[in-house]
C-alpha cells in the first residue's frame, strides 16, 4: 500500500477526510477524543456527544435537531462586517442593511435571535400575508424594517400599510404591474404615502438549481416594458417620490460570483435610467443568493461556491460604487436578503444508526450438507485463496437466484451459497446499508427533491479509521429514503465511509447544514413528524444551557393531519375487544398501550415515553 495514497489515520486526517474545515467555515471541528464539536465563537467549544448525553438524561430521545443560536449571530456579524470593510477598502460611503428572508427558516427562536443579534440595523423580508403577520409579532414598531415581496391581494397590501402606520419602515415591492392600482387605491383610502420598491426582471441569469429564469419566461418582476408603464403611472399620479427601492433577486445558492456581478451591472443601468427620469432611488436591494459550500468542492457546481463572503461583499460594493462614481450618481444604500448563508450552519440533526446490513461477516446459519455445482466451485476458489471481482459476484448471484426460482436449491442451500460467496468476495468493498433513526423527507427534503448534498459525519470514533463504505437509509418505507450522494475526501461518492457498529454501543451521525429551508419544506411522508429541537449554548463554567425545547410531533398529531382522530382509533379497537369478549384486564392493557403509542414520538424511541410529557 502506498502511504501517500492512504495517509495514516489520525484526527487531522479525519478532519480532512470529512472536509470539515471547508463546509463548516470554522463552526465545527473534532476534539482530542475524536468527537465532533461546535465552535459558535472562538472561545466556545461544545462536544455534540455531551449534548446528546445530556438530552437523553433529560428524557429527550433521538433524533433531535440541535440549534446553535450563537452561529446565527456570528454569521450575521460576518456578513455585516464584510460589507463595512468592503466600503472602507473601496472608499465608498455605502451603507448596508441586511434583511432576513423569513421563508428560509420562520421558526420563532430563529427570528428572535436574528432580530436581537449584534448587528445594529437588521430587517425582515416576507413573501406572504402569513409571513407578514409573523414579522409583525416580532419587529420593533419604533425602528423595525420590513421588505414585503411576493404577490399581493388587498389584505396583504392593507396589512403592510397598517404596519407602516404603526411605525415600521415598510417597503412594499411591486412584483407585477397590476399591484400598483391596488396599492394606490388602498393608500388613498387610508391617506398614507407608502415606500415602494420595484422588482425588476433581469435578463442576466445565474446558473444553478434555484435560479430565476431571466427575460420573458421569468416568474417574478417587471420586464422593461412593464417598468416603463409603471414609471408613467407613478408620474401621472404625482407619486414619483413613492419609489425608493430597486429590487432584484437572481436566485438562491449562486455559486459563481461573476453571475452576481453581471446581474448587478444590469441593475445599475436600470438605476441610472430611473435617476435620469427623476426617480430618486435611495436603495438597491440585491436579493439573496449568497451560497454555502455543502459539497466542499470549492467550485461553481450547484452545491458549492467559488468565493468567500468577503469577496461577495467586495464585488457588490465595488460594482455599485464604481458605477456611481463613473456616472456621477448618488451612492445608494445596499439591502441584501441573504437567508441560506445566515441560517444553514446553525442547525444539525443528530441521530443514531439502528442497524447495519452487509458491513460484517454473516452469522453462519445455513445447512452445509447439501452440495451443488456452485458450492464446489466456490469452495475451490476459497481453498486456493482466489477472490472474485464485482462482475463475477453479480453473475454468481444471478445463477444462485435462478437455481432457487426453479427449485433446484432450497432456502438453506441458498443461505450457505451466499455465505461462501461473501468469503470469495471479501476483497470487494460492498456497500453496507446503515439504517438511521430519521426521515429524509422530514429532515432533509432537498436530498430527495434536488439530490442536494449535505455534510454527514459520525459524531464519535473519529480517532478510528472508518472502514465500511456505507449508504444511509432512513425509516420510511420508501426506496427514495436513502442518501445516494456524499461529499468527503474532496470528492463526490455514492457511499460514505463509516465505522463498523459495536455491540451495545450507540453509533451517532450528524447531518449538518440543515438550518436553511429544510425544516419548513419537510414533509410527513409515512407520518413521521417534526423531530424534537432545542437551542444549545454554553455557559461560562462549561455548563450546557438548553433553551427553547420544542417537543417533536406525537403520533396523534400526525393522525390529526390526515383527519383521523385519537377517538376513531380507540373506539374501533374497544368495540372489537368487546365483541371478542376479552377480559377487562387484557382490554385495559391493550387500550393503554395504544394510548401510549398515540402520544409517543413518531420515530423509534427506545425510551418509549409520551412525546408531549417529556418535560413534565
Ligand atoms: N429574497 C427572495 C426574493 C427570494 O426569493 C429568496 C429565495 O430564493 C431569498 C431572498 C433568499 O435567498 P438565499 O436563501 O439564497 O439567500
């Protein structure tokens, strides 16, 4: 074996092997005992195995979504500092205000931490009436900032105008031409002058999975023709001064910075044209799109990025500043609506592997007494120490199956042949199946919907070399409930290298970077519900602080979602037990167990405790 090709296993190698330095941006690491730690700031290190142990002690079973609110704060601060430094470096007095797009993660605890972060001025971006009401429950009415995107009906416009009346600085962004009539009518009824933005449909396009198509086929924004019409209407009704924000959004997870520069250059031309027509736009909203490196490939592929957060801020400030300087235009403020880059890192799902299949020697169970032609061939192979390749393995499997189908061999013989075959193929790294206690559809739906890659790393035993090429399967009865693409060792592979499970010892996995979009897109396939979730921080004396416990859905809640009630189940069972004339004691036992199951966690729960009574 070549040592350079297979470097010696140690903690440094483990960190490199699972690409931790790249995807984690410094927020996760490995400690000296080979456990994954979270590093929300330079002073704090939180061992995820300690978190798990403490949660189990408190009666919270796996899977659990762990949130590190300090990471949200750190990401926001990084973004804000990057814009401040870029403005200083480029010598342009351009202010930046981040607006957090709440669609990315609307959980109250996430919004609260974002609004109380160390960044002095931060707003929210909403895209529907419901999101607007969520924002109204949390924004400060004396200095809150709000961007209202999305298609609007009268109720949406009214809510936005009431928020304006109550002191929030609300920018209502026109997404299509018809909205201006609605806004003008409601403003005239309420005698209010609003702050308006206009979303323009750029022709410049970014590549990727979530990009808005440009030009005629784009879903959002006004094209040149509609923009001219809008400007005319505002002019005709003496409302030119209402328009203060020029908005565009090229899409999410833009992996190539040149795409962002191209879109912004096109937007600057629009800014110039508006200025020439006496529209004094004071803010340019560049939307979201700042990418994170899920795959650690550090390139322009869909799940990666080829730039840093600093590069992102620098290119925006420089493009805007240079254009304004060259064309003698006033410098606008920059609004950003980055969500993924703020929230992705802060949440990790931790869970246990419940079973492995194909990673260890099969227990010898078969009847060796009956010989057949294949038995002989395989025995000779083993005797002469010959191994078989993948093609031969597949061909033997086919032959065995054919003999089984026509009845030439029985079940015991088949098991014996498969044992022999496994011995002959011992040099082949066959992918093992690792069954984990989670639902892919609920906790990482983009893996299913978009083949998205998320970093997955064992939480412990990282001081031991992982020897098993494995594929992770979830609990759902669906063949799609498996992760089929993994990023590690600087490559994409169809399996992930994991450790052999040990008898009596839990093997834990962390599914990282789940903080953006996954929670809200999650779906209840097979009626697996929300997992437990908790915020974790560390106090000065190394003590873990758990806050905002959100107890996961219990079985009964999931049944209610499909309009089946607890009483439907109990009444039906009770009637049948009565009909069978079951003894009272037995009836009570059966009905109590059914009740317990109705109030239990939807995931595998060795503690078998009612999900909702854990904290009692
Ligand atoms: N702003 C708008 C209008 C969006 O549609 C989106 C999402 O696609 C965002 C902001 C957030 O984008 P990201 O999460 O990539 O930053």
